[in-house]
C-alpha cells in the first residue's frame, strides 16, 4: 500500500508540474498565432484524448513528462518532414525570434510562478512552525558518529552558523549552509565558545542512511501511549510516566533510551519511572527488536510564526528561490569533486520515496513547490532539447540577426535527446542501485 501511495503522489505531482509547464508553452504559442498540434501530459502510447479546434489534447501512458507539438518547430518528436518547405504564417519558424523565445521560456516561467505560489500559500495559510534554538539549548544536541568525527560532542549547544546567530534549529541543517565554502558552526561547550568546521563533502556523507540523523535535539520525553500487549503495557507503564533510568543508567533523553534498548535486546531490565512526582521501579523484558511498545511525547516546545499576505509573498518568494540557489551550490560542489553525482542524483524512484508512504498534503505541496523550482532550473540549462538550449539559439539569433541553420538545429536536438535519454537511464539505474545496496 505504501508503494501505491508513493507512486500516486509522484504521478499527481508530475501531472501538475508538467501540465502547467506545457501550458506555459501552449498559451503564448496560440497567442502569437502558432498552430499547436498536440498537448500531451505523459509520453505515448496514448491512453485517451480529444481534439478541440486544431489541437489534440492527450494523456500518455508514460507519466514522466509531457510535450507540446507546435507546427514548424524542431522538437523532441524530431518530425522534420515539412521543414524544407516555405514557412507558413502559422508555423513556429515563421514567427519573430522574440516571440519564439517567449514561447520557449513560457514553461520555465510558469514553473517558477507555480513554485512561488505554492510557497506563498504555505506561508500564508500554515505559517512557519519551527523549533527555537533557545529551546534546544536547554538540553543540547545529540550527535551521530559523523558529527563526532567533525568535532561535535553530545550536549553541545548551537550558537551560530557562519558567524550568524542561530534562531531556528532547522537552519542548522539547511543544505544551503552545508553547500557553502568554509562553513562552520559556533557552539557552546562547558561554557566556552568553539568553532567547528563543516567538511566540504558533508552533503555526500549525509546521503548514507547511517548518517541521515547527523545532529538532532536531545529529546526529553514522557510516555504518551502504551500498547497493552507489549512489554511496557504488561509491566504497568502508564501515559504520563517518565523513564529516567534503565538498570541504573540515566536515560532522560529518548536517544539515550533507544541506545540502551538497542544494546539490551531480549533481556530483562529494571526501569526507574517518575510518576506524579514519585520514583518507582518496573521490571520489563525488552523485545528482540529492541522496543518496549510505547509512543513517546517529546517535551521540546515548537513555535509558530504567522505571516500576513504581504509577508507571505516575500517569504514564499525567498523560499522558492532558495531552492534554485541550493541547486547552483550543489552543481558547484559536484564540479569541484566535493559531492558524488550518484549520491546526489535521484530519479523517479528516489523522488517517490521522498513523498513517503502516507498521504500528507502539506508535505505533498511543499515537494510540488520544490520540484517545480527544480524543474524550472533544470530546463533552463543550456542543453539542446531543453528549453534553455532553444533559448540560447534564439538569443544568438536575436543578437546576431542570423538564425542557426535547420540542419544545425536538427543535429543539436538529436545530441540533446541522446544526452537526456542517457541521463534518464542513469537516474533509473542509480535509484535501483540505491534500493539494492543502501
């Protein structure tokens, strides 16, 4: 079922993003009097469709993209049979270069606007829920082995990133921060401030499952719900109980309890419980999986900031373009060899996993906004067959007054298609490799 939900979310997201992208091409094309032969969400074979006026609207069986076929244009269909004849007034090639450029950039423009609208909507309707660093610093941070290797220690308190005071804990794990050159944390340890450098290849290492936690707040907790047929329920633990020690070892934080349970699977242990101001002990047998059978309630208090409409427009726009800046920084890291392409690149399978196996509309729309900006960025790359490649040739034509030859455009389109197909195969193969070996 989880796989079906992941797939459904991915298909719906692609349908929204691709449909709007192709609409961004079609509407200006029709506005300028170009004949649009087909508008497709998904690639052939055709599942269903209808024709209205001169345009056939269809849905393809392969939901990994889409296209708009405009008469007289060298596109991914590579249908060039009629391009040797005299251009007709309704054809793409007969229109001024600036009109063709607007058509080419229409999809990217709509994707950018979609990303901005989504992020503005999220800011306006939901506000921003975050964990204040002041709340985290009451207890400090829990560190993984990777964080320890960097120089961080259990209980460190976060003060600043790159010299900028830290207010929201979430900013301490912002990929944009990790992708900057010479990044560092300022932390407080035993009353002394220290600088902890961030390795240039940290993003690469965070791609490994064992490093995904990296750092997180130390979570004080109480028991919120107990499963009656599990060890916690059989031992008489109750909602509101606070586990403070196990076999005499302090476990005031959830991470410490998890470590203890993991190291004592299947054994009988003595838990010290704080209940209504009194301490009691309970004998309990840990399951072979290292669990007790209760749901914790974490005691750190989050904060919510609400935005006015004007503030939401600013905040949403900033959030949308932050996605692009992160992509640019990531490309820079990859070109410098500080990030692995295989660990950084995800195809449809990897993206579906990000959506998750439960349907969460906030997460769904957040990812649609993010992926819409990524789609715009990728399409703007100056690669033949992408919108950015067409835009480069059209800009050359506008500046020089000379259009590239039809043969050149056909050849460039073929090269671009080979590159994109190769990238698609690589992305699928990389996803499968990660599923098997990660």
